[in-house]
């Protein structure tokens, strides 16, 4: 939240304390006119009262006024024969307030702008306030003069407050500054605008149709649960409402969740109490963690607060008095001298490794805390760059009463580096908000931090627990058969099959299962190999190069490209003709007509891929409906993710056409033969490969075999492979310099073609989440998973010959199996 610099910090609710003596200030000595350079503040002290002015280059208007006794001022420090005044106050002890005595009130303040609701006058003063006081217009690439020219013609005295507020907000758009805000009361309602930068969490919240605050609260709750999991015990919280939690783990690592550097007192106006309570909490916490081998400070959710509180925590990590931070006001009005913050060590200090984890949500005082900490030799910063909004929030009340806050200060490290805009960079970049992490009950940033001090974490699971879980699922008829394989650090550590592959065949790690949509990542790997070899470009248009012309909707002004197929952003959708394209292997009739009485698919269902795709993608085709393409006039190819099995099949046909050979031949030549994947083959008709696991449906609690079936869009999911072959495939994917899946190929296919939320994206059919790459699969009688972590080089493969129809327990089993098996991998020596 950082200090709001309101009227030179002279707020009637704050106690101003002296830098030196405790004697009460003498009004006669204090009386006079003072300027706070670089802050646009003039303060007039009389014998009994005070009055403030907002003073820009050309304009001045009155601020607040009141009785001097209301300020409860302690003795100020005077220097330069009484011409300079400085004092500290709760919330601003780290950097004293600096005032310069003036001989007289400036002329512009002798005839100040009167309070007014005039849109024109408030527009002028709003623009000049930013122009004179904002410190980072060039750094944030803001052409403020151009915005004046753009918006001034829109201002008239007839504008309503709603319209004027909207114009001001539009003028602040693009500042990407969390400390630049505008608030007003309009028609009895509070209206607020923040120029904070767009971030992944806000975007994810919007997509999920919940508030950012609600999402952040949920994420912090999950983060605390995961920290408790890593610590192996309940976290200590300083107080029920205080934003500080900690624990000492069984393997002697300290964990700290630093939620804010303010908000420790119940009354947010009690700044002195806030500092005192935070200081007491830090003392208790550091006493608890004193004997640990390392401390991990989770600063990802730190919403700021006070430099005073942050610097008090920093003192526990010092070994000697040290200057750790400096700042100055710097704008068109003034550039003040640099003031340094020098700290002394606490009575007991911590010198072992400290791993500080930041995110883009780490803002304001969380960032100045990070600057101070990074100057210490035992501290390593992990995660991602922080928010990049460090200045205090200078608060200006416009003549119409609206409140504007802005950044007028530069905070610098002791080498003179500024991190406004850019944020404080991480020494080691790691994922900070990963949905896959949450699903696996892990925190990649913690794992990286632990590895730096030769420690690790895993829940106490082994593959015995995995097998017990599977045995229970088999007994409860959650699944008929399963094959599992796992890799740690790129090498196989487990493979096994359980249950039945078919009525007379046990499931083993060498049994071939249908992969369903896990097939797509093989196609994506082939596409990356061809792209690396220059045989196909991600920017290749599909129409014409696939063997026929597409006829998409008229509003598609951009062509569908190969990369759009790979990332499910082509605008090609799966209509009812996808499911209607599932055919029974023996006669080509519709599988869905046989399974569901409510369906009415065309018969025969079977069409060869080269026939089906033109019929689906051309408006003259017999499998064409409007639902085959995106119909939203505002969406072009490449804009929007919409999972498309037909798009995946089209990608295979495009690669085949580009290579001039059948897709199965190309696939074997480029991928399965070089990798020696002897049990990985396409079953185009659904019954052509002997000893493949039977696909089962659960009916009335029993598993009944589905009829053998295939699909017209077979490249989207009709690859068969064993768990051992998939493990071999995963080894190649995770290898440092594999001769087939080279570093170049890996870089191509694991780079996002389409960005989603919280670091997620789509690569060459791979679902990406920071260092994770994965895909799951589902078809009638098929449930599969391939999960890689490229950071740890761990992998998990799950093949099941059943689906979740009338079998909801299967999904719960998969979730539990993932967590148990993943932690068993981590725990394996």
C-alpha cells in the first residue's frame, strides 16, 4: 500500500515525532512558510494553526488547514540557521520529511485557484499536476503533451462528472503504475480508477468472472496451505489479522509468508501501533527461526506498506551497519538530493542463506524491502521481476475534491540503480503462480530455493502407496486396467501394469493402449522436427497447401496458418460431425448412433481422412455446418483458443502434403523409427493392431467392452503405445541434447504459440505451464496422461482403458494418483 504522501504527510491522525529532542516545539520558532521541494507542497505554520497549498509551476490552490495542536508535533530539527526543517513521523521514519523555509508565500499562492467544479479548470490542473510532479513519463513512454492535445478539445463546461472522470481515466491509461490512481464521489457513489499494469492474475480473474481480490485471496489461501505442507506443521501467525506467517520445517528450513508490510494494527490509522506490532512479530518470528539452515521468504503476495516496517525486518539479516537504500524526489519541479537509509543490525542476526521469492504482485514497500535485502550477501532473489511501482503515493486533492495519487520519487539501490517500471529482477527466474503446481501440491519456487541449499521436499509417498491406491481402485471397479511409468531426472524409475488389458490379457508396461489426445503431442513433436529442419513453417497457410481450399466464414480476413492448428486457435471448431465421425470398425457405421439413441449421425459414418476434411472444412461439403468454424465476427484466426480435434487432424494432413508421403509413413520415418518406439503405431481403423488394450465402458458397475471403433479424424487420437514406449519418448523430450529431439526442436515445440493465464500457454499441441508440459486424453474407453516437468526432468505417464461415463470416481482417482505418484517420484533416491 506504501505511504500516501498527503499534504507533506501532515495528517491530523498521525503523530509526528522528532529526529532528536523530545521537547515540544515552540510555535514561535516553527512559525513560517515552508516548501517541500519535488512534492508540490507549501506549508504555512502560524503560532497556533497550519495551512497547506498545492503548488505547481504555474498554479496553486489551498489544501487542508487546522489547529497546530491537532498535529501533536514533537520537536523538529532545524539546520542552516533555521532555513531547513526536518522531522520523522510514524510511517516515515526511514526517510525524514525535508522542508525549506521561504521568505514569503509565492505569488501564485497569494491568489490561489478557488475550489471549483469547472471541468475546464480541473482538466488544466489535472494535466499540470501530472506534468509537473510525475517522475516517470519518459520511462513509461508517456507523451503527456500529446494527451493534452488529444483530450483538451473534448472538455467543455457542460461535461458531467461521469464523462470528465472517464476522460481523466483514459488519459492515465497506459501508465502501468500501481501508484497512480484517481478517486471521486460522483452522485453519491465512490468511483475509483487505477493505472496499475495488466497482470496475469487480473486477466485470469476476468476470464474466470471473479474479482481480482477474490482470486488473490483464494491463491494466498492455497499458498499458505502449500507452505504448511512443505513445513510439515501448522504455520504460526503473528496475530489472527496480521499478514505474517512462519514455520520451521522438519528438515530445518524456515518458511515465512510476508503478506504485507503494514496492517498489523487493527486500526489502519494507528501507524505507530502498526510499526510496534510488526516489530514485535518480527522479533518472535526470528527467534523461532534462529537455528534454521536457511530461510525462504515468500514475498509473492506482499501488497506493500511502510519502508519503516520493511527496514525493521532487514535489520535481522545485517552483520554490520550498512546503507541499504536511497531515494530522492525527481520531476519537473525539483530534483532533491539523494537521502540514504543506513541500518544497524538487530541484537541477534541471521547470516545463513535467505531465498526471497517475488512476483509481479510484489509491489511498493515489498519492492523497497527487496532492494534492501538483495544488497546482502546471503540473499538470493527468486521468482520473477516485481511490480515496478516503488515511489510513495503523492496525494493531490484537485479543486473539485477528486483525489489523484502519483509517483514523484526515485528509489535507488546503493549502486544508483532504479527499478521503477522494470521491477527488481530475480537472480534466478522460477514459476511463481502455476496451476499445475497446485494440482500436484508443489511450489516450483520452493523447490528451486531448497535445491540451492541442498535440500528437497516430498510428501512421504512411495510407489508402494501408488500401488495401494491402484489396488483399491481395481477392487472398487474404478478401472479395469492401468499402466504407469515415471521418470526422475530424465531416467526411468518406475513402470508397471495392473489389472486387465482385455479379458485374457493382463495389463503390463509393455501393453499398447490407445492414447486418445495424448497422440497430439507426438504430432506436435513431429511438427517441431519438420520446422527445425526447414520442411514446414508455422506461418504456412493451410488453405491450398493441405490439398484443397478452405472456405471459412467471410469475416475471416486473416488466413488460417499451420501454427493456428497447432495452438487450437484456427477458428476451426468441433461440431457434432466430430462425434458423428466415430465409426464401428467392422462395418463403418456410426458408433454414437449405436451407443446413444438420441443421436442421428449420417450413415455410414466412415470417411477417409482425405475425404472427411474437405467435407468438413468446405461449405459445399456433406459434413459442413456453420458450427464447423468460429462465427463470432470479432474473432480472427490466432485470436482465441478453442480446442479442435479437426484442427489437429488437419495439421497432420498438412504435414503429410508438405512431405509428399502418407502421414503414417512420415511419422515412422521422422519419429518412431529414430526413437525406436517399437510399440507406438497408428490404429486408423481401431482394430488393426493385435493385443492392444480393449476399451471398456462401465455399465451397472461392470466393465463391458466397447465395439472396436475408429474415427474419421484419426490423427487427433488414435495412436497406440505402451507405457514403456512413452517413457522412452519422455526421456528424449527431457534429454539435454538428443539427436532426434534436439535442443532446437525442444525450443520450438515448448515455446508458446498462444499465451493463456498465469504463465500457461499452448505450444506445438503441448499444454504449457512454466516448466511443465503436458497433455491428457479421453475417448470412449480411454483415459491417458503424459506430464513432464522440464525443470526437474521428471515425468509421469498414465494409461487407462476406461472412461468416466457412469464412473465419476475415475476422475477423483486420477487426481489422487497424480499427487501420490508425483511425490513418489520426488522421494525416489
